[in-house]
């Protein structure tokens, strides 16, 4: 595992007393993990707190760490559990629902095409946020973070077959939302024209 995954070698070096190895892990993984946590909880400040908590748990696991999987799988499992626990808090659920209803306009001037791309991206992010938590985690880890189904299964503590089903259902839900939006865009002008001709 050490030869296949240099991060495992760093974690084992940290376990053996090399504190600079932990710094190396933090610098390598803090950015991607923060983006993942922001996607999960929808709030940068909370994601930053969870990031620190995740690495604190890695630090505390130093003595009992065993390289049974890639280091990223170990790290994302910790982060996913923290994010899911955060989302289960009653105050978070309420705030998360309110944030989904808000559309914050970008004050910077954009060309019409850039604005359209931005709106589509925002819409897809809102649809992602509406997916059940495990579907969202499975889809994000596999599509955005490039994790294999086996790695996602370890993060979610389930089977690869279950991960495939979660990803399939998540993608199907997004495609359905996109098709509905496309149909609404096409129907909108047609309805407007029909009402004008009456």
C-alpha cells in the first residue's frame, strides 16, 4: 500500500514520529477536502471548521492508523461522517432549506453567455443539494473527486453495488431536472406567443 499510495507512506511516517509528514498531508489534501465539504454543507465557514476537525481526527488516529485502503478513502470517510452529522443538526437543516430558496445575484458584469452558464451551474448545484445525502456524496466523490466506486463504498461503508445504484439514481434525478428545465424554457416562449395571439 505504501508503494501504491504515497499518502499512506506519509501517514506511516507521521505515525513513526515525523511531524513534517502530517504537514505534507495537510497541504496536499486541505484544498480538495475543503471544496468537498463546502459542496456537502453549503457554507464556507462551516466547511472550514469541519476541515480542521477532520485533520484533528487524522492527527488523533496517528497511533491506531492501519493502511487498509488509500489515505484519501480514510480521509474522505472522516470528512463525510462529519458533514453528514452537521447536516443532521436541526438548525442546519432549517438554514440549508432557506439557502436553497435564495438566489444571490452576481454583481459583476457578465456577457449574456457567461451569465447563462453561471445560471445553469447555479441551477445544477441547487439540484445537487436537493439529492438525498448519500446520493450526493456518491455522485460528488465519483464524478468530481475521481474516486472509484470501491473507494466511495469504503467512504460510505457500503458495497460497490450500492454505490453504483446511488450514483445512477443521482444522475437520473439530475437528468430529469435538466429535461424539465429545458422543456420549461421551450414552453415559456410558446406560451407567451399563444397569449399574445389571443
